[in-house]
């Protein structure tokens, strides 16, 4: 579905991503694991069209049977139209808009009112707390509720692949469990998920396939459950 080939990202003199190759199969959950500065968010931002100093190639196939298209040079709004959405690190909800207004912003490229209404209901089914807070301002929600809102907003463009950047950041353990349960549900309804996450245990436990990054390079890859048992991964990311 998505193929990253020899991706390089630079910020001034910083070489943030160095020759990275990643493959994401349709219908899978793929996670990028690594410490701060490993290049995870730089990769996801490159896919979203938010990085300009990028070389290599990113190939995407929205529907089975179609020829892959290069995403290089496309604008962020183009990516949404191609079927890729992003729930960004830090949530980035609009605090003065209500829950429903924030969600409807996620559907800004769409004009099918009935379809939007149906997808709102699907989001409320995934996140019952959001239904309870329909007319509440986004800035008054708890951190966990704001994260649910950010993920729900990303689903409103009806993407074929959703990217989640640090969805568990700053959340209490019980809320982290709930977020990862929802990630599984999103995948079970047919959506491909690319997950960037510092919580290595939770990410590897949910992922079909994973890439371990260090200082802008992929140093290890494999099925999530297999990497959970890898001694190097255990020592570096899972506390021994």
C-alpha cells in the first residue's frame, strides 16, 4: 500500500532521516519505535507532505489493482484527498470549537452530507465519551478525551490509511490501554494504521510489523510479537 524508498530528511545541518526504507501492507498496523530524535515523526510528517527538505521516494496505492503513485512534492491537502490522514503529536485540536465542530473539520474535503453524518456516528460509536461531550469546547476536555477527538477527526476524511503520531503521549496507563484498544478496532474495520509511538511495549504488542529507529536509521525490523521477544529490544526499550 505504501512504500518508502531511501528517504532522507534534513533540517538545516541536521540529518534527521538517513536512507530509510519502509513497507506498509494494506490492512496492517505498522509501528515506528524509537527514542526522541530517532526520526519517527520526521518520517510520518514526510508522508503527510509537511517536510520540504526531503529526498528519496514515497509510493502510495490507494486501491488494490491501481498503479502506485509518488507522493513526493504533494501538498498536505493532496494527501488527505489521496486517502491519508494524520492525527498529529500534541493533538492540535481547536480549543474554542466544540467536539462536533472539531470533528467536522476533519471532513473539510467532503461534500457528502449524509456520509459525513454516518461517519460522525461511527466516531461516536468508537468514542462514546465524545458523544457525551458533543457541544463541549475542545479545550475543556481531558487529555485523553482530546486524544480521542484528534483520532476521531483524522477518521472523518474517510481515509484508507491513518497515521497516529504519539497517541499515548502524556496519558494515564488506563487511558493508554483504551487508546490501543481503539487502534485495534480501527484496524479491524479495515483501515491501515501507521503508528509512531515511544511506548514500545504497547506499540509492538498491537503491531503486525515494526521498525526500530535510532538516529535516523532503521536498525531492526520484524513482526511486532517477534520484536517483543528480541533481547536487544528488551534491553533498549522494554526495561531489560
